[in-house]
């Protein structure tokens, strides 16, 4: 029986994808024109366009009508199956992360935060996360007293919040997280330098220590144009539950 050969467009996608991953075409750079590429591969424009669609679906290319085809900028992945801090997750993926501190103060927490952390006084830590110099995440964290007071003078531009908490002897045990789509509001839009109304992911996460006391409540506003949500599902691992949003 004759072995079936892969379609020509798949072979082109594999070759072009390998060249992109090898750095022959840098992120953000334009590919040669479709006509030039079809000539170099010896195929019709229709076949080449099938290959480009495959690579676009894989997140390697971005086709921009009237401008051309560009190598996509790599996106960081926000993992749902980790108890590490957001910054630690991104650094572990090889991302270059820097932090801009917007506010770091000890005081009264708003009522809706008190409902989550069970304390009226907390350390409020507001940050902007930059990935490779690009503003990507606006994050506000509240740490209840007495832990908040113990770490209030920490340089959080250099030390992760979770590392600071660990330095007090507390051990993170579990976390609950809600992730929902949203629109960028005015204060965060100014900090992220994006138009208000830009689509975002909003993550609310409460982290607990061994005695099941809440030790951190985080609200992270994540630009969907910069990060994607990724997780792994196995029989004994993470499971996800989808809930209808209340209007």
C-alpha cells in the first residue's frame, strides 16, 4: 500500500514554522510577500495561503490586510495550575519581568476586600507588571495584618510578594481563583497606557496558608493582547468549572 504523503501546504507550514522558531525571521518582522513565497516554494498562492493559515492558527504569524504577514510576538502564558506568584510563573517561562510599584501602604481595606481576607487593616500593594518592557498587567494585592505589617517595608520591585510572605515562616497551602472577561477601566487604562474599554482578563485570587487563613487577595487585570490563559487537564489534576456570569 502506498504511503499517503502530507499535503504540500503542511510541508510548507512545517518548514516555514521551523525557520521562524530558529530565528531566521525575528518576532515582529515581515515575511516576504506571498507571491515571492509561493514562487520560492513552487506552489500556487492558494496553497501558500493554506500554509500561512496553519501558522496563524498556531500563533506564529499575524496576517494584516493591506500590510502583509508578520511574525507574531510571543505571548506569555498565565497558568491556572500553579501556586506561585504571577511574576514567578512568568520568570519560570523565560519571560523578562519588571515591576513598577504604584502604591505600597498599610491601612484600612475596602469592605469588599475585608469579606475575602477577614481583616480590616491590610497592606495594599499596587503594581504594574512589564513583560520585556511592555505594560501587561495591573495588579492590586491586599495582605491582612499582622503579616502585612511585617512585610510592609519590603522592596517589591525586587522581591516577589509570595517570597516575602514565605520569609515570615508562613506556608502557602491552596488558592481559589475566579477568572472572567472584562473591559479596562479608566485608572488601569492610564497605567497600562491602553484605551479604556480594551478587552482584558480579570483574575481574583485568594491564597491561604496551612491553617486555611487567607494571606493574600489579588486582583490582576491582564491585557488579552499580551497574555493567554493556559492549563493542563489530567485525570488526577486540575479541573475547571465554567459558570454563567451574572448580569
